[in-house]
C-alpha cells in the first residue's frame, strides 16, 4: 500500500513539473502570472504605446504650429515620410523644433503634476532626466565634431553613429 502511494505522489509531482516547464517554455508565465515576477521586462508594461502616442501628438502639434499647416495634414505627411524630410520641406530648424518640443513637454509634465497624476518629485525627476539626455546629446555631437576635425573618424563613420548627415 505504501509503495502505491509513493508511486502516485511521485507521478503527480512529475506531471506538475512537466506542465510548469511547458508553461514557462511557452512564455505564458509572463503574461498569465505577472504578479509572481519582481519586475516586468522593459517595454512590456503597456505604457510604452501611451508615451509613444503622446510624443507623436506633441511633435504633430509643434510641427503644425511651426509650418502653419493643419494638424491632420501634418499627421498624414508624417506617416508618409521621415521627420527630416518634413523639416526640410517646410524649412524648419531642428534646434528650434527641439526647443519647442522641450517647452511643450515641460508644460505637459507640469500639468500632470498640477493635476495630481504625478508627484512634484516625479516631475522634477523627469526634468532632470530630460536635461541629462540633452547634455549627453550635446557632448556626443562635440565629440564627433572633434573626431572629424582631428581625423579620428570619417564623415561616413559619423553618419553611421547618428544615422543622419553630420
């Protein structure tokens, strides 16, 4: 009798182990049991589309103001071509565009903080991260310019770094 119970318990444990292994291998663990993970993987939290849409809408609003075109026209043209082509077509300076986006983003963050959607500390953190990214971009530009001047890198390599004519 004891031998039959041991066989049954071992059999149930093996079946459970096989099923849990199949579930993990199929990738269903992440989506069906998100509470069991300490941290979710980056970009899989559902907010990535929200931030992307907000950024796209801010860009459309700024481009609409700068080009004096309706927002729907700008949105349609942005689907058909890259940002660089749109800026060149309407003779919009990239630095002016970046400055306008920064102003709109700062206003949006302040509105979110005033509305209680984020805390003032979170608004401050967002501002600091934005500033660090801008400083990093400026430093990278200076390094690439210096590299081109002293011959450390070629213009083609600089273009590979930035994905745009430098």
